[in-house]
């Protein structure tokens, strides 16, 4: 099968969508399919991928690539990337990785148009929550994680109770976690917290730990990646994902689970799908509920062990090869 992937943002650009598209493209190629990818992200080094990447192509080249392919694949609908299909019709398959609306929940004309276009595509949703906001039926295929990178190390000691991994921005709810940590302290519980990541809220969060009197419990580690991140997560018992907004999915939860962490996360959106039976969810923004969930896990080791044991049945359906196989079945059905 000749698969043309349209991904305006791609490596070395960093993001959840870029990561998922890279994983799928590699798996499609490894499965023996002919893969080409269009991107408008520049690269100043040698391509690290085996499949063909055409960066910043002219309209003529885009048209030739569309003529070449059997199926046209997009990660989220890109209106600018659809024009060639009007001239050279090909089956369009879209994986919907986020909501088509503004941050306020309202839809612009572009969002309405994207919803309309789903009627002419074969659609994949990464979670039940995403599927429910589309006007047409879709196949639900959960996202994968780097199972070759995130895994549980044998014989490790989990000496740190809590970990947060993500961008330090208000939507991620890190300040809510710090408030919950202060609440736990008032209850006689003093867990350690490692904050992994960076962002515009970094300084204000550090000031918050001082104001709450918990600075001795919190360590800011900055950005960590690769094997260093895997080893760091393996030192922790619980990963907290306290997002205020409705996450479309939540690959970070899978990464934590794969490294042996039990996850406590917001229940809105698709994050609960990623957590599955490997942790506890709480209403978005509910500080009291977050505090209660953490207290339960911190004081009930047997409960913590039970959630951790569920990882062996939860993670395989999120392995890269498994997810790619499900996508390939959708692509083949769209082609036939």
C-alpha cells in the first residue's frame, strides 16, 4: 500500500501529534508499506527516518505525491492540506487527536468546516470523548506510547512518592497539585514530589511552594527525555496528571504506567481512557477530590500494588505495533 501522510508539523518539532505520526509512519514502513510524508517543518540535519520525508514541497510536487499514493492520511484535519484531493481524488483517512473548537468551547468557521469534512473521510478517534464530538461515526483506536523507551526497570527502588511530567502551564493544573500537597501536609502526610518539565509558570510555581511551606518536599527537575526520563520515573510510586482542561487522550499517563507508576488524573475528556484501571480519576479542578485520591494511595500500599498490577493487561493494547496494525486495517478498508 502506498501511504501519503500529510503532517505540517513534524520532527524536529516536538509535540504529541508529531510523536504519534512519527510512530505510525515508522510502523507502517516496518510493516512493508511504501510511506512518504509531507511536512513544512525545516530540518538542518540528516533525516533520522528510513521512510521518505518531503519537506516544504511545491504545489506541483504535492500533486504528484497525491497521484502516487493509494491513500491520503492526516493527523487531524488540515484544511490547507486537502486541496490536492479535489484534483486527484484519493481515500482520505484522518486520525482525530484533539477537539475542533476554540479554548472557550465555541467553534469558528474553520472548526465547522472541519466537522463537515469528516463526512467525506474515514475517521479514527483516539478516545471515546473525541468520537462523541464528531458528527459521524469513527473507529476508536487509542494512542500508543514509546514501548521501546518507557518500561519498568527490574529491582528499582521507588523512594519518591509523587511525580508530575508536563509543560508548566496553567492548563496542566500543577498549582492544583501543590495545593493538594499542602492539604496532605495538614493531614500529617508529607510525600515528596518531583516536577519534571518547564514552562512559563515555573517561577510562580516555585514561589507557590514557598508560600505553602512545602518547598522542602518539591524538587523541580526541568526537562528530562529519553533513558534519563525512564530511569527517573522508575524512582516514583505515583504520577499525577491534574489537567484543568479536558485532555483528548494522555500519552503521559501511559508513559508513567509503563514505568511502574500508578496514575492519578483528571477524569474529563480522554485521559481516563489512557489511565484505564491503572489509577484513580477525579473531577477536573477538584482540589479536595485530588487530595483524597492521593491520601488513599499514600496510606494503602495494597491498593497501590493492585493498580500497578493492572498494567500488564492495560499496556499491550497501546503498544506501537498493536496500534499501527489497527490503523493499517482502517487504511486497507478505506482503500477497498
